[in-house]
C-alpha cells in the first residue's frame, strides 16, 4: 500500500530513538498517522511541526497498519507564526481541533480545503484570518453531522433580524424572540451569515463562543472528550482584545427557549 499527497501536519509525538508518530490531514485520506524515521531529529523536527504544509509519502504492507511516512516541507507555517502569539494560538487551535475531532482515515475533503487558505494566509496577520478560521469551524461541525442552521428563524422562518442562536437546537432566532431569554441564547455575529461583512474582536469572541459551545457539546462531547486546551487558549486570547474583559456568560446549562 502506498500513496502520496499534500498534507497539513496536525501533531507530532517522539517515539524511540529519534522517531516520531506524525498525524496529518489530507484531502483524500483524512486524518492519517504514520511513523517518520528520524522525525524528531534535529534535521527533520522542523518539517513536522503542527501547522506546516508538507508533501508526504505513506507506505505500509497492509492498509490497516500504521505505516511509514516521509515528506518534504512545502510551507513553514509554524515557523512563520512563532513571532505572532495570536497566529500561533490560531494555528495550534486548528491543528488540535482537527486532530481530536475528525475520525481517523475518514475523508473530509472540504475540511482540508477549508483549512488550507487559513494556514496559507496566516502570515498576513492572524486578525485577517480569524473570521475564515471561525467559518472553518462551522464547516467542520457540518461535516461531522452537527451543522447549524443560521439561514432563518427557527420559530418564524424569517430570514431578517436574526441575532441569536439557540444553544439547544443550533438554529437562528429573531431578535424579538430571543430577547426574553437573555444570556441563555448565543449571540449570532452578522459575519457568520454574510462573510463579506466587517467584523472585530467582539464579533470574533462571540462567534468562538458559539462554535465552541457546539464543538464541546457535539464534536467532542459525543466522544467524551473536552474541548482542546489550544482551542480554549485561542478564545481567551481573542477575548483579551476586548475593551472589557467580561466573557458574556451564557449557555450555562439552563433550559433554552423552545427553538
């Protein structure tokens, strides 16, 4: 068995005398691991840093074996993010979410294609790609079967004045319907429905809270795992950009509205 493909490095764990177990995300083969001989050595370690884009070759005698990986660096995203704490937090979050939420060896080409431009454009500055990253989280939820319906009000079917999302159903809710329920609803930043709209730290923080709720409950909760620490760290770093540091608590387990 053998294949070659472009890939995103998700994680790398040392093994034995200089080896490493590397987990990748590929378009056709999904989340896929393999043994890289010398992967933790001084000459190779920089290639297998999480977030890097690589061209890899995987070989094994049987399809269900771990197999051996080799590869070449295409884009050193990890090194480029090192001097920008926000960029590094975003890259770490993306890799951790993909590594822990996606089923092993199950193809999700849209998730791979959606993450590529986020990584490729990260060197322009993390704040330019945060909206794209959050849209990628929405895409990942949809690919895993937990897609949100932000297109129309769950109660009326209206498509205008949608300001919140039900934490129970994942469906959008009109402002007047959401109002009586206060902080039990999740705010719906406008850019999540219309990506061309401008956004800022308040919108990003609310959007990360929204996607984080459903990632935690569905993508990770279904597997009895917590939200990755790297994802929590990204949300905290974005929240720190706000003039006031309150998190806007909500979605705390109280019964949500009947949406």
